[in-house]
C-alpha cells in the first residue's frame, strides 16, 4: 500500500461521529444539522429538467476536455463575473470542466507537485481538509498558515519566511474562506502573484463560495480578476476552482471547472486523461443551463441573507460571532472547549455543529481552530431559527 496513506488524519466528520456516539440526544427534539456544508435549498427545476431531457446521452462516452459549448459557457460566465478582457479566457486553452472542486483540488495537486524531499504545499489553517490530504499523497509536506482574528481571519503572508516560499510548489487559497467566510482582498492577491513570480510556485484559488455574498454591488474579487487588473491576461501561475454545488444548490451534480494558466491546464488535461474523470454528458448539458442563469443565484443569496439576519439576531449577546464576509458559515467562538461544546449541544439540544479544531492543525502548540465551532446555515430558515434558539438556551445553561 502507498505508505503516504498512513499520514492522513481521520476526516472531520469521522471525528464528529465518534464525538456524538458517546452521548444520547433528546428524542423529543428533531435533529438539526449545521455541521456539513451541504446546500439544502431546492435545485433549480430548469437544471433538473435539462438533465432528464439528456439521459439518452448515457450511451456516449464523455471526453475529458468536455463539450466545447460547456467550456464556452464557462468562459462567458467567468469573463463577465470577474471583468476579464474580452477573449482572454480561451475555452480551448484555459478551462477544464471537473466533477466538483473536491475531486479537482486533489487531482490538480497530484499533477502540479514535483515530488521531492523538501516540497511544500502552503495552506491556510484551519482549512478544507482536501488541501492537506492532496499534498501528502503527492509527496509534499503541508505548511500551515494560521488564520487569526488579529489578521481578519486571513493568513499573514507578510510574516512567511523566504525559505518557505523557496520550497513552496503550490499555494492554496480559499476565498471566501471555509470555515471562516473571510475574503482575501485584491491588494493581497497582487502581492501573492508577485511572490509566485519571484519564487516560481503555483497559486490554486478555491473560489467555490464566491457567489454567496451579501452586497449585490460588491461581489468578492477573484484571482483571475486580479490577474486582469495587472494586465496579466495569460494568468501565469494562477488557477481557480469553481463549482455549481453552492452557487446553484447542485452538490449532487458534481460539476465545476478549473481555469487559468494555459500551460498548467494542458498538463492537467494530460493527467486527467489518464485519471479518467470525464464529466457525464448529461451533467454537462445541465451545467450549461445553470451557468447561463443568474436569477436563481440571486434568489439563493437572498435566502442566505434572511438566515444570517435571523440567526445572528438570536445569538447576539449569546455567542461571540459575527456575520462573515461571504459564504454560508458562521465561525463562532465558544466559551468552553469546542469539542465539549459540540458534544454537549448535541446531547442537550439535538443540534450538530462542527468543532473548529477538527478543521485545523496544531502548530507550535496551538490549533487556530480550537475554541471555535463552524455552523453551516444550510437548513431551512425555520430550522436555522429553531437551532439558534436551542444554541442560545444551551449557552445560557452553561455554568461558566
């Protein structure tokens, strides 16, 4: 067996299941899950209809590169959304459809990392766990940058030593962030692009929460958008990951795309040709329909606005928590150990949240996820309100 498999940590939800198994929740209260970031809003009906209308294509093998019309639709969407120069994002050279960003982030790391004893993959901490596992299985060592309140829950890249950048082969960004919801500003992205040029590493920007934001006039900036502002229309060393899971409430469709540096994308296509990850053709047609429509995305954002407003109003003065920059998570500080908080909350109120330390790693004796919980506001508005009242009651019962 691949010895690198032994380096992998149990996935956060395995740890959560073990935590919950040690207690018994009240049977008179229905369970409300705020633990997993799985959108529960209805899938757009026109997308499911398109999927159903193309089931005859199950008899055809899909190509790894995907349908030209899907790649063009993605190019059109990304160019408009991120204000790219006309024609700069070429559907033939800069874009590949993928089966969701989770699969793509893992595969991309295997293709990009050149195995060596000193290869680093730099990642925020806490983080989406695929970054770490992908790095380890690619033969690299993860290097964790803490996301602290004192720096706006964004890594302090200015404090990273030059020796780290010299060994860095791949830098993972997540903006808006999971679990914090923090957005990296354009000035920081420009500085990181300059560092990538100086030290010759690739930037992989996970932007799958980019379409969940509060101000319709100020959507989060993206890495390709920053390239465009720099006149860097070849997107050198820069690659972004987008998904329909959160944007369009289609986590089961497993549809997203990777876009950026044409040379990197060409090598990634070669890898994927052997990896065997072509998106089913009927899913591609459904994806075209989803990327071409913004009305359902605006409605989606409004539903999340309502939930954030209601939940934060209830938790005001109860938990140390604030509205994030974007996304659908609340990153709350806990008055007791986050594992104890999550376990006791489940035992008393039948509400599941995720301990923050499960999403982080201890470095120099400190895990930046500890004393936090992540709450995904993916349930219905009524359920989120019910959960908030139960959390408030639980916190009030604590003897601090």
